[in-house]
C-alpha cells in the first residue's frame, strides 16, 4: 500500500503540472481569461481536439486527487478518528469541486466556441455564447473550482499535516510546511470575494501560483518519504 500511496503522491502533481504547463504554452492560460470572451472562444476553437484533450487531462488529474485523499488515510491511520474522517471528507470534496470546475472546458466550452464562430447564426445568438461563457467561468471556474477548490485543498493540507504531526514518523518540518502552504492556499481562495469580486484581490492572485507550486513540491516530497519509510 505504501508504494501505491507514494507513487500517487508523486505522479498526480506531476501530471497536473504537465497539463497546466501545456495549456500555458498552447492556450496562454490563465492570462487568456483576461481577454474578451469572443477572443478566448476563437482561440479555443483554433486549438482543436488537442486543446480539448489537454483540458480533459487537467480535469482528470483533479479527479485523481480524490484517490490521494482516500489513499493517504493509510499514512495517518493512527490519528484521532474525527480528524481522520474530516481529512478524508475535505480531501474528496477538494478534488471533486476542482474537477467540476474544470470539466466545463472539455464539454461546454467547445459548444460555445462553435456557436460564437458560426456565421450562419444570428449575431445575438453568437453574442449570447460569450455571456454564457463568462457566466460559467464566474460560477464553475471562480466560485466552485477556484474559491472552494483552493480553500478545501488548503484545509486538507492543514488537516493532513496536523494528523501527521501526531500520528506518523514523518519529519516535523514536512508537516509544518504543509500547514503553511495550506494557509497560503486558503488566503488565495479569497481572490474574488466581497469588494474584490469585480477584478480580484491582487495579493491573493500572486499567492495562488506560488502556493500551488509549493503544494505540488510538498506532495512529491511527501510521496518520497512515504516510499522510503
């Protein structure tokens, strides 16, 4: 079991970052989201099937985090039962909401991109595709995938690390790092909350990429310790 857990902790973040990097190169993600909807949809359509599959792969990598949330129970199985249950539930929810947010790209956005570029349709219908795109981007992307996803991922990292402090032989510094990274992700989840909703809270926007990079490295290091433990 420890081999499966360790390999999963290493492979899943590498897979997620590989798809993310490919999207950054081929689709200018996430900067492209600041462009007008019509331009985003046109570039998406130009990307063809390859781009759709990249988005599908990123969404699947989020689903795989659900497996990590379940598998890592074996690492902290000696922890308090309530803490153990909370860690699993929060981890499963973290993977689920991020997957739900990302799944709009391989299944909804292709249709919107086709509609927006179809000259045979009335202009009003083509313009409506842009409105729908922004609506789902704000709801499934920002609210579900980012706000809830970042917050729950951060909370899972904190809960797991607290459990590891009391119930494992993992290095203390590794658990403390997980707690700090979890706090960073939870702060990052506030980027579009309240007064910052229209344009985002700049400090949070800066923290998110840093936090997720550190989080990925933390998972990989955790996986290595599980393997050699």
